[in-house]
């Protein structure tokens, strides 16, 4: 179970090799997905996550915000632990910075049309 939002570039992508039905249908277009995951046996911590599919070269070394967030090699995606967001000075701002910075990194490295970037209203 997770809560997620996906943005699409409008270009097709090849599903992962050996993908099952859901991954074949969900992995047939370039996308950046972000959301919340309560954890499971593989990664037992609640976290906000973000991944770009297909994974652009070098995305794991991109600097993202806030400082507590980063690339999780076990998951193969960016993660911001729920507890880190919850205990930050502004949880809402920490989560927004995470989603915005991971989207910007994925879109830039994936060669997405810059007009697809959405500016946050202040």
C-alpha cells in the first residue's frame, strides 16, 4: 500500500525486463512518481519516496532537499523518512522540498521538456 502521484513526460518507455502485468502496464511511459509508503518487511520505516522511470544515469548522486533525504540504494529511489519530516522545523516545507527537488532532478536528467515543470505558488 502506498499513496502516490505520477507525472508523465509524454514519451514511451520500455517496461523493465521480466516485468509482471502491473509493471508492464505501469512502466510503458517515462514517469516521475512520488508519494508516501508506510513500510514493509523489506524496509520497515514509513517514508516519503520518489523515483524516475526509466532511471536516468547519475540520478542517485543528485543533491536533493532537505538534507535528511537522499538516495536509498536498498529501495533504488530517493527517500525521506517520515520521522525526519515529522520532526523538522516545518514538516510541510520539508516534504514539499523533497518532492520538488526529486522531480527537478529526474526531469532535468531525463531530458524532460522544461515547460512541464510546475512552479509552486508562494
